[in-house]
C-alpha cells in the first residue's frame, strides 16, 4: 500500500518543475514581504524588467546564452554519471584560448577566418582543461567532483597571473588585456537586425545565441543519436553493464568530459568575443556553477536546459531591475531568491514527487462516471 | 587628515550659502563587487554618500553589481531613470563608464581608483596608497620586536601590490634587516570577502615570527585583525579607520579617504563646480593617512609618532619618493 506509484512522464518534466517554481516564488514572496515591499509589485517589476523594458529582453537572452552553454556542459557529463563542477574554470580557460587567438592574429586575419578559429580555440582550451580531471578519474579513480573544483582555482590563478602580468594593457592598472580589433568581435543582434531594417535597443545579445542553439541540437544528436551517446548513457545507467557490453569506460569518461569542457569553454565565446571584446578577470561570474542548477532543472535535456536557462536569465536580468527599483531589495536579497529557486527546483526537485504521484494515480483510477 | 577636514568645512559652508540647485539634480552611485557593507573600500564610499545625503537631504540612488555585464546596464538604467551625476566605484567600472560617458555627454561622471581615462565629462579619483602604506610600514617596523612583519593582501591585482610595495619600502627604511612576509588571499573576487582564510594567512605569518600584520584585503581583513588580536599580536587596518575593531590590538590603520572622494564628487556637482580630470589624493591632500585615536593611543609611542610624522613631512616635501607599483608594474624592494 505504501509504495509510491510512478509519476507519469508529462508530470515529471512539465508539472513538477512548475509546482517547484511556484513554491520557490511563494517563499521568495514572503521574504520580500518581510522587508516591507509588495511581492506582487516585485514580481511585476521583475517580469517587466526581464522582458519588457527597453533592451531588457536582449539582456535576458544574453544571460540565457551563458546558461545554455554551461547547462549543456553539465548535462553531457551527467549522462555519463560524472559531476562536472569545473564549468567555471573550463569557461575561464576557454576564454583564454579565444583571447590568445584574437590578441595574436586580429591584425592579420579577416573576421570570417579569425572568429571561427577563436571559437574552436575556446572549445579546445575548455576541453583541454577538463582532460586532466577526466584522465585522473578514468585511470586513477580520483573523484572528478574534487578535481574539477580544484581546477577552477587553478584556472583563476592562471588568469590572474597572465592578466596582471604579460597580457595586461599597458598604461593602466585594471587587469585586462587590450581590446580586440573590430574583425575579432562577434556582431551584436542590434547590428544584424539593424542591417535588415529592424531597430532594437542596445544589449549585449549577439550571434553567440545562435551558436548556443546549435550546441543544443549538437548535444541532442550526440547523446541520443550516436554510438558514442549510447555508450555515454549506458555508462551513466550502469557502469557494470557498460563494461559487460564491451564499452571502453575510461575512454568514454575522457571523451564525455572533453565534450563537457568544450561546451563550457564556448560560454567564453559569448562573453569574450561577443560582449567584452577583451580578456578580463572574472567574466565567468558564477555562470559555470549556475549551469549545474540549470542542468538539474532542465532534466539534462537540451529543451529543458533552454527553458531553465531562460528562467535563470530572466531572474538575473529582472533581479537587477528589482535592485534598481527598490532600495530595500539589495543584491543579497536577490541571491536569497535565486537560492530558493535553486533549492526547490534543483536540490528538492523530487520532494513533492511521492504526494504528486499518489494524487495523479488516485485521479487516474477514479471511476468513469466522475469526469475529470 | 587636516586638509581633508578643511575641505569638508569649506564645502559645508558653501553648501549652506548656496541656494538649492536646479530641481533635476539626481545623484547615483554604482558600487563594486565587494558590496556596500564591506567594512572597507565600498563602505567608505557609502559613508561619503550618506554624509552628502544627510547634509543636503538629497537621496542618492544606489546599485551593487554582481557581474561584469551589469556594470554598463546599471549605469544606463540609472541615467534612463534620470540620474544626472554618477559615481563608479573601483577600477572594474573603467570600461563601462567610458562607454556610458561617451553616450551621455550631459551627465557628470566620477570614478574612484582610476587615473588613465580621458573623457570631458569624467572626473577620476586616484589615491596614493603607496604613501600611506609607507607610513604604516615605518610604524610596523618600529613596533616590531621579532624583526618580522606581515602583509595580507586581498585579490592579487596591481592595486594591492601597490599597497604591499609601499609598505615594504616603509619597513625597510627603518631597518633593512626586518623581514616582510607577504601573502595574497586569492585570485578570485571572493578574496575580498574571506575572513576565515584571512585569519589563516595571518596565523601562518605569526607562526613564522611576524608580530605586526598589515592587511589590504577588504572584508577578508576582519579575519586578519581578529586572529592577530587573539594571538596577542598587532594588526594594521586599511581603507577605513579600523582601530576600533580590536581596541589595543590594532597598531594603526592606513586610511584611504574614499568617503572624501565620494562626498566631494556629489557636493561639487551639486554646487555646479563639477570639473573633469584626475584628482590625485595623497598624503599632501589628506587622501591617505595613518590613524591615531583613543583605541591605539597607548600602542603608539612618542618615538614612533615622531618617526612617522618625519616620514610624512619628507614624502610631502618630496625628500622621500615612495615607489608606485602601478607606474612600472614592479616592486624594487
């Protein structure tokens, strides 16, 4: 009697995340109420700030782009049951790869050659940064959670010593490189749409968004429509079965981590080539970590990840408008709200699973004469 | 310190005399990643902002950034909402403020810790932290009995190496034999707000013989001060006067009057006296100094006070030149 009936798939991927989100928003509303503001007005400002204000949709989609890359990165590793916590460092080093290519070649190569080269470098550097933890996991059993976290700090150290040293722009003391020349900059959306006669407000949204969507299609094909993807998922479901089936586990671990690191590295394409147009410290700003929540919430599927990324993008952008609108709501409050959403949608994602499953089961087993 | 107060007094008098300016005077400030209650750099700015609000009754709109892209967006949104005077805090805002200042020539901008930009509507405040650090270096060296003193920096960036370099020069001016232990807390912005690690670094320096530890680490420094106080050694505070944090255990503080800069920026704009250019705030201008008050009075002997005063005179007169790390990105000491 006490066994929990399985939750139907539509409820698992559709209903449960929405219920979790609503609970998180309700609790956040209490927090807003506690500092003496009207939660309904806060939600209103947040939605308008995320989608309706001038240029705000562009900002939301720009954040979304970052989260898609880091969310995909986490999901690919997760399909092989690997927890890649190193998206932050892999994106950081990916930015270094893209930045080095641009700094070295932006005077000689045209954009059509340079930008693809820089994108490949970002992915390659990101993948390379994931390789050492992957190798240690595959052949030495060092847990990838620990090693990837450690590699985040190493990446931060590498970037500081480079940007405060050989790469710093002379004549000033902010640790950033010089700006790339025009041909190394990925065009903004307002430039592209402006060229075909559509005027939109300035925002950091750029063509990297298209790359992010392409990456989603790539991950979907890779995980569900290739032999490699099959091997990855088999490994994720049962390492013993994978070994029995003749899948070479160490090699699959390394390949999955490399793809994961490469995707994280691509996040730097948006930041370094698309927005900042130079190398600087801390451009990753925690997007790598948020990618974990995005991936969990998106159920490790590209479509889910796009939706979750959009949610987090709207939270980031709408949240900063909240900060502007209410002097009582500070960025620390926003962190609380974001934390609650991550808590309810990520960590406690399945808290409501049993009661919801029982409810649906009891509704489904109702006699026919009671129409639903 | 004196000249800072003179400047303040003058500002207060002229404020009282001036009639209220045009109604569309709307000041705004964008804080840096550390947040406005870091008990240090950003909080100094906050104190200046608060003083301006108290004296004039004019609210200053505030924003605290959490990521790079937010800087420019926040400035643009503040201006869209009617801000006419905007202050950016920290060198991280430099590029954003350049872009926004270019697009909004009618808005009066200010930025702290930057000296290398060139905009007709931008005032830059740059502090000579190396001069103030030299003074506390002299005090540390004279107070030290073990012949070893320490330095704990926040995030490893050129600005903090500038503090360290001035400090070392001050220590070595007392005696070339005194050893200076140096540690940076980290390489990510969390290094500004990690009191536990700050405490550990201070402890390790104490274990290696340091008996005076100077911190330039924002919120991390709270841990440095606490640990040195618990170990019965002495700390040196930074940015704000932190002598009160552990009375009798903080030798002195290297005060950096960011509050003066923030106050001055808004007060000048309010009086219609805004001007672009670089404002250098060193010992001579009262922008940096060392702090002696009732909390550390007993720690500072007459001998130390005389030596520091002499060093201060010499720096102001130009007899001593303190090396500025930011000029050549290296420290000769």
